[in-house]
């Protein structure tokens, strides 16, 4: 088996992606690495599925726990749902590992039975740079590597007529198996998306609940402020000095009475006889 250590940066083989996970999540803790692939089919699958799985598993494992954390009570809402999603994804990955391990072992046995060794397979391998943010992504890259090796074994068995003595039947077996490989790898992408959607709905529900609680608390604070303002205004009014009533002294009263007497006298004098 020959290998050409040609490193391809992520920005080249991820050109079909429109998510830009690493641009939007620059604070995500990641481990650099690479995956060695030779099959163009597997490379295309990685280009379309890698960032989706990276986004989905990172949200489930890391971001969701941050969103659902209750800082006051030191707990996480619906953490059992997150564990359920992680367990389901890990179980799906484990099944795919078993699938490819079994197929690779069967392919190796068939090669050896025909007098070939797996090291005799001539394939041009390129190293594709990657960044992993969850263990599920690491497992996915390992699956891609196994799928690539199995695809090479399948192709070599087809070349050497070990799939079937009939060329047409050999081609049918080859194409059917390649479709099976693609379907298995696409299934893990779809599966992580379904788990992501479930956890996302839970997070959105908690976010909406918190928004309503903030609005209710804001309204309560506003009412308390209005009540406090009203009480303060009444207290200020109670403390302010009341205006004194004007009083009329004895001298002023005598003057008013004399003036009233004069007016009465004048009215009597002018009245008709």
C-alpha cells in the first residue's frame, strides 16, 4: 500500500459547505488532525457531512448544556434528554464501526484466499486536515477511514475478478456495496440531525420560558416602582407645610361692620316711600 503525504487544508475540501461552523464558533475547543483518504466518493461524503456532524454533536454535547444551565441552582434542565441523544449517537456510531470492521475482515480474508495481501493494494492517499470538537466527530473520521479502506478492498476484488466469475454480476455487487457504504455514512449524518433537532426544541422551549419569566418580572418591577413612587409622593405631600388661613383682626371687623351699616342706611334713604 502506497501513501502520498499530501495535506489538503480544510478550506479546500470543505468548499461545498455553507455552515462555516469554525467561523461562527471560534471559541470551540478543538483538536487538529487529519484523515487519510483515497476514494473520491468518500471525500465527497466527508465534504458534505463533516461540518454538519460537527455542528450537531457540538450543540448537543456542549452548547445545549450551556443554554440549559441554571446558574442559581447549579443544575441543567433536561440533562437526561441530552444524555439520551448522546447515547443514541454513540450507539449508531458503534454499529457502523462493527459493520465496517466486519466487512474489512471479510474482504481481507477473500484477498488472502485469492493469494493477495492488503498491502498490495495500490492507492493514492491524501491527508485531509481536520478539526474535531467532539468525540463523535473523532469517531466519524475513523469511520470515513474504514469506509475508504473497505472501498479500496472492494475495488481491488472487482479488478481481480474475486467478486464473481461473471463480470456483470461482479459489477452489480460492486455498485450495490458502494451504495450501501454511502447510505451508511449518510445515515449517521441524518441521525445526528434528528437528535440535534430534538435537543434544539428543548433549548428553544427553555429560552422562551425564560423570556416570559423576564417579561413578567419586568412588569412586577414596574408595578412596584409605580407603587413606591406613589407612596413617596403622598409622604412628601404629608410633610409639606399647609397654608395658614387668613384671620381678620378686631379692628378690621369693626371697620367692616361700620361700612355695612352705612350701606344699609344708604339703602333705606334711597328706597321709595
